[in-house]
C-alpha cells in the first residue's frame, strides 16, 4: 500500500525536525547523563533530610504517646490507692504514697523516664490554685501541686505530670523538643 504523505526529496529537511542520526541541521546531540547526575546530587541531601526528619519525628511522637499512657496509668493507679496505704513501716517498700505512684509512672514509661521527671500530687481545691493533701502526697515539695489543672471539681484528685527531652534530627539541623504529659483522675477513695 502506498503512503498518502509525500516523502521529501533527497537533501530536503523533513518536517518535524531532524532524525537522531541526522546532524546536518540540528547541531551536536547533547549527552544528558551528566545533567541527571548533578540533579540527583542536588536532590539527595534534601531527600535524606526529609527522610531523617520523618523518622526522628515518628520516634518523638512514639515517646509522646508513651508519656501520655504512663501519666494516664499512674493517675488511675493513684486514684484508687488509699491515702494511708504507705503509713505503716515497710508497707510500700519504704516509699510514701506519692513516691509509689511516681514509681508506677516510671515503670509504665518503658524505661524512658526517671523519677526526677515525674511529678505526682493528691490535691483538692479549685483548679486555679489546688493544694496537696500533705507533704507525703506530693513529689513537688511541701503542699505544692504539680500544675494548675483548671478543674471545676474542688474535691480530691490525682495529678501526674511527666516531662522528658527529645530531639528532632534532620541531617542539616537538630531541634530540641520538650515532651510533656499531664493527667488528672478523680480520687475515688474516701478521705478523712
């Protein structure tokens, strides 16, 4: 079958530009492999920084979830622990009420916390200025609460506050993060 498109005469350029092997009218054919290598070299550090940032951000998020879970579990444990549980000698291994709840928070954090990063208090009063039950029922010292919880309940409640440092690394920079978690639970044991 014959083609209906007329073929150009010999020596005439084709319409659509020269073919690959035809160097007569287009000039030299450029090799673009070097340009691709340069583009890859420029994009690789940015890609690695994003990947590392996502990875360390995910780890920091996991640590925040561990803190939230540990604070919630410690507050729940403290809410059912009688206030005089540790009054008798040797009843709690030498720990007072607040230290016992603090130890639960440390254990539930899967080793990411130490006792100095945990504050526990059995408080009452308005949420803007709560007061601890007594010095053996707070790790904040005296009758200090761990934080102003803003609660409308003036009854007894357990406060747990956890703080931990972490970092977000992204190849070119590192950013320090302060992870915190607060939990409040209504105290369910009658207090004299």
